[in-house]
C-alpha cells in the first residue's frame, strides 16, 4: 500500500525527523489560507500515487497566496498517470544548498533491508542508477542488529563532507530506518534530502510503501488508505480477499493460483485475444468468492466473455462449480462463460455444471481458444 | 533418488491441529510421509488421529517434538502472524529442513527468520510455497499426490497451480518425476532455483529439469547463468506473466515488475541465452522435455 507524501511525512515526523512544514487542502481557498499562514513563497504539490509529479505539472512554486491559489486551481482535478489529484500539499519554499537521495527497501537477494544513498538527489534515482551507478552507495543492514550508529554516520559521510551536516544526515538516516521498520514498510525514501544555505539538513519529500502483509497488525496505517484513489473493483476485490488487477482487454479471467492466472492471461494473448484482468480466487474457493469474482469481472463493460481456468488441488472443483451456478442465479450475466476445470472432484463438478446447463472442458489450450473466439 | 527429502525423512507438523494442518497431515500420511510428531502450543500430550487408525503425538514445542521423536524436517501450516516465529522455533530446535506453506507473512519478519535459519544451517523452503513431493516416497506440503509419478524429471517452480498444470502434462505424457519443488511466490524465499538445480545436478536419477519462473526479481536470470556454467543435463523453462503490467503485484507478493528488471521478456532471454528452451504454453513444457530426453 502506497502512502501519500503528506502521510509519509507524518510518519517521519513521528520518528523525530527534521521535515519541512506543510499542510494539505482539497480546494484553492484552503491553499490560499495555508499560504497566507506561512507567508512568503510556497510550493504546491499534487498528492497522488505516481512518480514524475513535477514533470506532469503537478508541482508548482508560488510567490504568494494568490499565485498558490491559482496553481491549486490548475493542479486539483488534474490527471497524473490516470489518477485524479484530490489533494495538494502546501509547503514553504526552502533555501536549498544541496540535494541528496536516501532510501531503504528490502533487498531480495540479501534478504535484508538495504540502504541506498546518493549525493545526486532531487532526480529520478533509477536514472542515476542507470547512468552513474558509482554515485549510489549501498549498505545492507542485518535485521537482528538494526542500523548501527557507525553505519548511519558512514552513509552520511557519502553525502556531506562537512562534519556538522554529516551528523545531522546520520540522525535522519537512523530515523528513516526506525520509521521503515516501525511501520512495516517495504520501501521508504527521501528525495530530496536537502541541506539549506543556513546549514540545516531536512527532508522535503517523502515516499513510503507499506507491506500489505503488515496491515493486519497496523490498523492505524490501514486507515491511511486513500479509498478515493482506489478503483471500485479494486476495493471490492480486496474486501473479498481476491487478487485482482484490471487490464485493457475483453476476456474476463477467473483462475485459481497466481502462477496459473498469469499463465492463463499469457495464453489468451498467445491465441490472439486480450485479457481483461488478472484474478486469482485463491486456494480454498468457497462459492461466495466465486460470486464476488463474477461480480467484479462483469462490472467491466469491456468484458465479452468470462473464462474460468481451475486446476483443482487444494481447491475443489465442485466448490467452484457451485459458486458459478450460484452466481449465475444471483446476478445477471449477459456474456458467455467458458469453463475449464480438472483435478480434485472434477467429475462431481462436471455433473453440477451439466445440471445447470454449462459444459466444461479439460484442456486449457482448447478452452482459452474458445474464449478468444467468443470475444471476437 | 530425490532431493532434500526422502522416504526416511521424519516430519514434525507445526500447526497440526488447525484446519489446514490437520487436513494436509492426513493427506501426507496417506501418501506415505513419515509424520512422527505434531506441534500446537497448549495441546501437548494429545494424539492426532491420522488415517487408517494411525496416530501422531502432539507436543507444545518443536524442541520437545525433536527430542522425543528425532524429527529432522518440519512443515509449517500456522497463520501469517505466527509463521515467521514458527520457522525460527524449528531452526532453533535444529530441524534441518523447514517447509513453510503459509502465505502473507510480513517480509520484515522473514528477514529475521531467514537470518536465524542461515546461522543454524537449516534450509527453509518457501514461505508461500506448495512444498515438495518425491513421487512414491514422501510429500511435505500440499502438492496433491495423485498427479505425480516416479520418473527422470526434476521440477522447480515459484507457483503452485502452475506446477500442477505442468506435472499433469508430464505425467500424462509418460514423463515421471524425481522430485517436484515449489520454491514459493514470496520475495524472500529460503531455497532458490540455484539451490534446487545444484541438488538435482548431484542426483543421478534426474535426467532433465523443468524450471517454472515468473515476473519479479532476478532469480531466473541467476539460475540461467548457473545452468550454463554447471549443469550438463537439459533444462526446459517457462515464464509466467508476459502480459503483466509493470508496478502491479500479480497475486504473489514477489510477482511484481519494478523498473526494467524482472520482466518476462528479460527472463525468457536469459533462459534462451544460456541454452534453456522456453515453452510458450504450459502444455508445451512436456513436449520440450520429451524432445530433450530423445523420447
């Protein structure tokens, strides 16, 4: 789950970090009031789950309240990477001397948190990694000891030659690690971490992703979810415990298991079709999940056919068959349904489906081709 | 032969009295797995009723179970909130092979569990994996026994049901298996493709290997290089997620393309550059294996 900049900054402040002040508003008048309160120049920043906000015109400098309100007018409601901007963050401008990058994420290979820092901040770090990899310094952290003070200091010395700045940098790096671990993040970054002309080091941007698997024990973090920025089908899938990703095609897919679900989408494409979605109904498929899955798939008007691909292992084919029959009784489905099922309790499932007027194939290739043909 | 486990492996089931744990323990025992103990805190001293009137003693802790029964492998079926701690308990009791089926474990919990397991010399399979099955010998996890058959193919996969799909075709085409290993769909897993490949390389009965990968991370690329440098038997690959959009998690926590790394195209290229033939459809996997074995 991604947090907005203003939410991430709150977590950083709670860890004691020096972060520039700021306040959010969802209308131009509110932005004007915030700018009046701060006095002087401000920056108006779109709060949206997307990188490249600046390039998209979602970050603007203003010399005073009138200009800030005018920028807010333009930014609020703007679309960035398909997402509508609902809120802006307003911060006083800073006298920037240097911009650095500090980030921590989970390293798959090392199986531990890894810090990445660079004196070249304020730009896309993936670009720095591609063009000038030597400018990025990495440090793996042993999760049992945490980030040790000397490690934080050493990272800070990669950013600042001045010992006074390095000491402040080390403190912020330690606080970033605390916020990362303390909130169950999978990624936390500051870009840029600035030093001001007055010799202060502070975070003026913040990006945090929370590990979804942590949310069961962190209700206060879960409450930060911006449901307004979430698609209706996404929210419905999340509540039903289904893994769902919307795509652009017209073949609705309902599969058990993530790997098989991806392979099914790929096979639809292989036979010349376009998958409308990724959807994994999971291991133990009670009929309610199948009903929810069908509701989600049919809510997409582009869908011309629904393809079930079930390989019964733990999932019992008869459970899925009952779900399909029940769902078609409860909701109106106007597009054809093609079904492949094989494995545990396959014959019983076939009987249940036959009684309700459905037929089911056993070959994934044949059924996918049939679905692609029906999708036109 | 089989890799990592065989018919002599003595298994303790963690979470044996739970819904999933009890169901799969009975399945494993029916298949022939030597389940010697179960662990559920607070339920020590009871007996778990297995199939055919057999029973399994239940202990409060893994250390007790190991001391009394000599268990040397465990299967973890406990809920995500307690699963990392269950893995650490098994490693702390010197269990050498730990299979974790549980999906949804916080990744920072797993950084600590993997660190402890490495220190103790325990191998973790998973988490978020279907387990391991050696046809005709033993099974640890949830892979249905009736779809496998003994034979010369080793199989390694990040996915559960896609493994079943591939094994289904292999078995139907008369290509049995030495061992099928599901390494798991999480970003941090204890046993990699390379660990499995290296074990298959030492197994004289394995004549070909199937590697089923998916988007996310670079484990397939590393495996491909290892194959080209070290393995003399043929390898057939499959990569799921060619149509997956970047930045979206495709069910498995580890199946996400970040930046340019981890795409199906990149992994397919790494396989092919290192002499691994890549099936375009799941059904084609067994066709390529048959060709590689000259059948």
